[in-house]
DNA sequence: CAAATTGGTGGAATCGATTCCATGAAATCG
DNA sequence: CGATTTCATGGAATCGATTCCACCAATTTG
C-alpha cells in the first residue's frame, strides 16, 4: 500500500509522470481522457503524493506553523482553534507547536518548523534568547507575532491593547474605594507582562492609589506562580483589599489560594482576573475580568500572515481589551479586619 | 540567508557534500579536521538542513503526528502537552492537529500528516466515516489510538477504563438515596460515549435505580450540548435529583444551566462531572467527578507509538478511572420539592 | 615485505514530484 | 492549401540531502 509513486500511477494510467503530475495539480493543460484515467489509477492504487518531494521541488507546502506558548492555557487554546479554522478557510494547514513557556523549547520548534519549510509562521515569542527569532526575521520567511512582540524585531503583529482594560479595572476598583491593590504580574521577559504592568502602574498613579512595591509580585503566566504570588500578597501584614492577576492561569492559582485561606472573593477581597475563560463565568462568584478576544486575535494573525505570504506588508493590529464587571469585585470593607 | 545548501557548506569547508552530510548526521567515519571545518562553515553560513530533502531520501522525519479531537477541551490539551513532552524526551517532534470533533476535518488532517510522512501517528478517532482510518491502519504507518478506539480496526491503544469510575459514581449517588439519575451522554459515534453510557446503564441496573429512557440525553462532547441536555433533563416534570455528564465540556455546560435555572448544585441537585479539570477544583461547590489521568494517557500513547515504530507490537493499555468525591453531590432532599 | 584490513573521502545515483523544453498532432488563419 | 498557432504530451533536469560504491592512503597482519 505504501510506496505508491506518481510513476506507478502514470504507468497504470498509460501516461507519463509529467502528465500525471499535471492532472494532480489541476494544471489545465490536460485532456479529459488522461484526467479520467489518472484519477482512476490514483483511486485504484490509493496513491498519496509525498509532500516532501512535492515541496522540495515547488518550494510551497501550503502549511503554516503556529508556535504558541502554552496549549494548556485556555486563551491560547482558543486562539489556536480560531487560527486553525481561519487557515483552513484560506487553504492552509496549521501545524501547532507548543513552546510550553520555555525559550529553549520555542527555539527547538522554531528549528523544526523552519526545517519543515512551512510557508509561514505565527509566533507567540518567548522572551530571553532571541537569537533564533532574529534569525527567523532576517531569513525572509513570512512570519507574524501574535499576542506578544519582541522589541527591535520588526515583524507584523496582532496584539491586544494591554493598557485600556487594565486602566478600566484599576479605575473600577478605585471607585469601590480600594486603595491598596495587589498585582500578580506576568514575567518581564514577555511584552504582555511588561505592558500590563506598566498600565497597572500608570492607572494606580492616575487614580491616586498606593504605589507600594510590596504590592507587586512577578509570576510566569502559569497557575503555580499565581498561587504563590497571591499567597505572598495576602499574607502581607498590610494586605491589599483587591487583587489583579495578569493572565488566566495565574488567576486560577490566585482563586485556589483564596479558597485555601478561607478568603471570600467578592466580599473579603475583590479579584480581577485576566482573559475571558469559560470557567470564569461559571465560578461562584463569577469573576470580574479583563477580556481580550482570543478568537479574533487568532483569525487576524492568520489573515496577516496570509498577506505577508502574498507579498504585502500589513500594518500591526491592536485589538481592544475591556473590563467585564461581574461578582468578584465589591466595595472595600471598612472597619472590618479579616 | 535562505537557500544555503549542504553544497555551499561543503564548498566553504573544502570537502565534498558527502563528507559534510556525514559530519552533520554524526556519522563516525569523519576526521576531526573535516568535522571542525564543516561545523565552522555551518555556523558561518547559518545553514539549516532542508527536512524535506533529508526525509525524502532517508524516509525518516523524527516527527510524529498527534491528531486530537478538540484543543479547547482541557482534557485533550493536557493529554497533548504530556504527549509532546514525552515525545521530546524520545527525540521526536510532535505536530499537533485538531479535528475539532469533526470527521471531515480529521480526515483532512490525516491526509496532511500522511503526506508530511510523519514517522507515526497518534489518533483520537472520530466516529463516522472510517475510510481514511482504515486506510491508515492498512498502510503500515505506525499508529496508535488514544482515548477512543474504532471497533474492527486493530491498532494498539491507550484508553481509560470507562466502566469503573462510572460504576463508582452511580453507586455513590445510590448511597445518597438518589433514585432518578439523569445522564448526559457523549455521542454514540465515539467509543468513549458508548462505553460510558453502557457502564451507566449497567450500574443503575445493578443498584436497582430507575431506568427511564427520558433520563438520558445525547450530546456531542461540547459545552453547548451539555447545556441543552441539562436543561432538557431539569425541565422534566419528573426531574432527576442527580446528574452525570460524560465529559468535561458538557459538564461545564450543565453547570451553567443549573446556575441559570437557579438550582443549587450539591443541595438541590447532585452533579457528577467528568475529567479532572483544574477549574472543577476551584468551583464552589467543588465538583465531584470521574477522573482519568490525561497526562499518563498522553505519555503512554507516545511510548506505545515508539514501540510500534521500533517494530514491536504492544498490548493495549487501559488506565484506571476513579471517582473523586467533593462537594457537588449530597443526599437527596426528601419531601422538599423544588 | 607482500597482503589484508581499516578509515576517510569523493563521485554519482537516489528519493518522488514538479517543471522546463521540445515535439508532434490538431486547429486556426491568411 | 501551406503556414502559424494552440494544445496535450513525454523526456529529462531539478530540488537538497543521503548513501552506495569505489578508491586511496595508512596501518596492521601473516
């Protein structure tokens, strides 16, 4: 069954490999007769073109790579799903790779995807060692950044406005009379980590809130660090009355810790999460959060990449973020010390 | 930068392409001198071997395909993550593809992955049109089923014991005096859907519970169908006092509906979920659920595939499932009609 | 010291599909 | 009706790395 080549097909159809190839690639310069005979031979032999051989010659693979930072993060799962569907519509196949929030693994997959000669690459860059990403950018392979960018590397990008949603969140908490807001930040190595933190600082300053460095802890966008950060903040002698976490997984970690410590979210503590993850809607209390549109981000990334492949130079796209107020935030409790 | 071939490297190093190739593939029949010169040339030119050309000749790609049914289902996200890490340890690169619970899309990706000449394939088969899967099985390409199987197609598999956890769950509910248990089933097209349903029926029979066909609704393993199913069951004139959902996403849908209908989970209604998803642990009340080890399943699938690639014929592996009792199940309320 | 082994090397064939180029037949035109 | 264009086709080169085979030099062995 395996090892059926186009030569076998051609022989069976009584034509040359050249003609068989033309039929298979939809080249119009083929007669109805040979088209029919080749198609029948293909069916009879169960022929499957070897993509390697094909793209070796034609230098196109109709395949794009999507290198995300964490499959287990629902935000990226959604993004990947939307991107893949959009790619399918454009006739592109998506090979998904998971950097697992590790630069080393990112670089490894970068190598693999380049070696696979994908037609283009969508990348959620990890911070740290950028050598491979720089190589990618200068290689001329169509590529776009999604969600995060790397300063100094000029590639088209789709990102979210990391500032406006955060500003709304801080203002919302300020209006509820919170003065000390704890912040569980993403890593400084990620642009999203830096931008959200900067937005947090700017907003607390603008609202005249306390700017105590003790109120900020740095995590790595994974649940464990969110938990550790929340614990550290909540065990402060002068603990914050509200908490903002900078991504979905760290939010989950923070929630877990609140429960362990017996802190009632929405009453004893106001919590603002990040990312509009399904689970956050059905939690009780439902989580107030900063939402970004993962689906739109995924789709846009593919469209941008498609443009780059077509030789265009698309402008960077910045999608909005917004605060969704639900039940995990409330007025600060005055006089009651927990 | 692009288009550097091994010929360029060889020329720069002053050796033949054959020697350059040997150095690059770690063939011991190379002198220290040429090894050094080739490596330097590679570095200077930024040479990247073309995987297509390589595997065209050597028929190995060191790449495996992992075709899951839904990236957005945390169970499969966990499974994919674990599989990928295990593959990396064995020196294999995982290309992840997402069937999106659709046979058509599964078949499309099956074509692509075969054309990419992956060394092996791990597949969560969709039900329905099996033609492509049969083709796969008879093609001789190393392949294993994970999570689900297709009857009549003899491939090594890693599945969960869909029976024991379900049995425990029904018994647990029976002990809490529930007599009418609603069941939100997976599709009959999936082996897991069928097996869990069969286990549910067997267990209700064994425990002497009601076997009303009205108590069973069929979903498609996605959140929407879980919601629709839960609504249908809970709006029954003679509604069940307990609900079991057959996968994680349908469980989430069911929870959402309970909240919409104002039904207090764990008090008005007992709910047993499926899959040990992080979110289920931090929900209030924490969900009682049937847990399977997604990580172990992913790792085992890769190990099995590795064995198949090595020419062995591994036995099917069945992993245990177990009931984790938390707070969403409680004694049936007698006398109180909601 | 001749013969056999070992080790490194280069030339050339190879993997399978695509595509350039030349060719011959049919169709169109002046 | 001869000349030109169109069209389908086959032969052969090609993509880039691997690997078989032959070769030569250096070493070891009888």
